[in-house]
C-alpha cells in the first residue's frame, strides 16, 4: 500500500560512501568531544554499538552519558572524532514531539513525505490510513494543541516512520509523558514495531522501558559515555513490566548501572 | 463573532478595567479643563478640552478628509515596511555576513532626525505620497526587523535537526518551518511600528504636503486655531489605537498557535 515507506524503496535513497543500505547500524569505537567554556566535554569514549536489521536495541544510561550524541551520530547529524559510524539512513524521533503548531495532525504526520517533495494531496492520502491505524482517525484535522500528550507522541512517531528510513533513532520518546500514558505508549510502540519492523535504536533513562521494548539492552556509564555491558532480552512478546523475567532483567540492568535494588 | 470573543481577540478584556480607565480619563480632562478655565494657561497655547471637543464636532468634515489622506499613507507605509523588513530579516537570518553588515547601517538609519530627512525626500520625490511612504516605512521598519529576527532565532534547533533527518531541503525548511515560526514576531514588530508610523506621517506631511492631519496641524497653529490642531492629534491617537487593535485581531486569526499553550500540562 505504501510502497515509498518500506525499506526496499528507501535503500535507493542517495547515500554517502560510509552509509550503506544494509538496514543495520554499526558504531565502532566512537569518541566524541565538545569544546565548552570550562574545557572539554567528553561525551562518548570508545563506544561500540551494533544493531542488526530489524533489531530493537535500547540504550540506557544516566543523564549526560552521550545518548543523544550517539543518536545524532547514527542519523548523520554529527561526525565522530574517532571511530566509525556506518548506518543505513536513519530518521530521528525526538523526546519532545516538536509538531508544527500551525499544521493539522495529518499534515504534521505527512511532513516527512512533503520534505521529499510529495504533493500535499498524495502525502495526506498516504498518511490517512496510518492515522486511522494509530487510533487518530477522528483527529486528522486537529491542531497539536487540541491533542493529548500521548496522541502528539503518536503523530510524531508516525511522522518519523513515514520518513521511510530503515533505521529509527528514538530519543527518550516517552520521557515527557506521565507514567500512565508512558506505559500505554510503550505497549503501543511494541505492537507497532511487531507489525512494522524497523531497525530501532532507542535511548532512555527508564530501565523498565529498556527491558520491555528491547531485543538487547546496552548499558552506558555516566560521562564520558562508555558501554558498561550488554544484556540480551530473549523474552517473548508482548511483555509486561510485572513478568518475573522482566523484573529479573531489570534488576540486572540496574546493577550494571551501579544501582543495586 | 460575539462581542465578548471580539473583546478577547482584541486583547482588551483582560488587563483593561473600562470603568477605571474612564474615570481616570475624565479626571485628567477635568483637571485640564479647570486649569485652562481658571486662567492657568492662554487658550491659544493650550486649548481647553471643551474647545477641542467642539472643534472635533465642527471641523468633522475637514478632519475626516485629512484623516483619509494620512490613514492611506500610514497603512501603505506600514505595509511597505513589513514587506521590506521581512525580506531583510530573512536575508540577515540566512547569511551571517548580511547580518553583520546590516546592523550598524540599520541602527544608524533610525538615528536620522526625520525633520532633516523629510525635506530631502520631498526634493527628490515631490509632494505626493511617495516621500511620506519612505519616511513612514523608514521609522516603522526597524522594530519589525528586530522582532522578526528574534522569531527566526527562536526556532527550536532540534526541529531543524529533525527536518534534516527527513532530508528536507534548506529552502523548504525556511518556507515550511522557519517563516511560519517568525510570523508572530512580524506581528509584534508591526504593532510597535504603528505608533512611530503615525508620528512619522505627521513629520513627513509637515515637510511638504497639501493635505493630511499633519498638514492640518501645521496650518492650524499659525492661524491661532489651536483647538483644531489638538483635534487633529486626537484623531491621530484614535487611529493608532484602532490600527493596533486591528493588528491584534489579525494576529489572533492568522497565528492563533502563538496564543495557545502548546498542549496540556502533562506533556
């Protein structure tokens, strides 16, 4: 139905030499330092992260461990000081929804399609069935201010999904939501990614979220960000936060973060 | 639109106490009236409010025809200023060299006394509407440039990054994201500009004109028709208030998002 959204079509998108259309993400011993007034901020130090095509990797770590920098490297918004980043084209989904307040829900969702030069009517026709699927069918014409936080986050996710990139880089997508909405949205995202598989790198500071959503949890240290350990999550879906296995893995990740329960 | 929504839209229902404002205005007029009536000032220098009110009524035809001339100059002048300011602010936003080069000239342009500039413009452009438009646009345009630039600068850098990951071309980012974000700034600057535009119109007409409220003012003083000169100023003030309110209304209708809290508190 939506041919330009699936992975094969976006493989034809223009790519630079180091960004290959394998659908995966390879971040190899990457370091990144920023100048600051008080000296230098060492954001990332020798970080290696791989995501196989279709894999969901969640990255968890304390504030300031360079998670956002990592995502911007994957999206090609920054270049590493050392190491290599090889990734299929990636679309970002920010923590704040960053919807354009003057556009309706459908036009916001269709923004990435319009960015590639698709006409307005075609873009709307492409986005409409998705809004329906995301439970936003009645809100097509609503402005962001008329939507709840969870709805806005769904529109924002759809906008990034419709960018048609094989990789999605999600930057604490639910951190700004209240606890109940956040739990709902995590279940919703897990469901969407089952039917609409993408290579996902999701950074979060919510350990539970990392375990519930990820195929693999990468634990990072505080600044300078280093990978402390990787915890595979070989659990069936759908997962519930109260499942004994989820709780046990959560304990393990917390321990790796240096916060024994 | 009901009366109360109109008042809300004009921004007059909140922050303005109408009975209070009326009492204050009447009290000030009363003091002024008593001061002149009791011989505190020569009515040829400072006319009493009743004389000004009388002139507003008796000279209404004269005031109205001259008002139309000035109103046209001011509205067109502000339009020219808004378009020019938006164009310059866009160029300054896009090109840092334009921005750096423009600031000193921009600021210097605002320090030129209009009475010095206006005769030169009349010499070059004649007695028609053109020199008035130039003066009004010149005095109006600075505030619009400043607030529009602030609007461009306030665009969330994360939003621009997001558009880049969508491969949105730079030009499209400008038209679809940055320009709409800057529109509330254009309105703010234009509202500030209304006040100086009216003053600019008076100076421009004094330098050479055969109609307009500034011309009427200039003609009335030597004829010792001081009350008429004051009546012209009252009309100018009311016009500025009306323009300001109209712009506020247009702003609410054009950029409603700039007034709404973006979403609910739980976001």
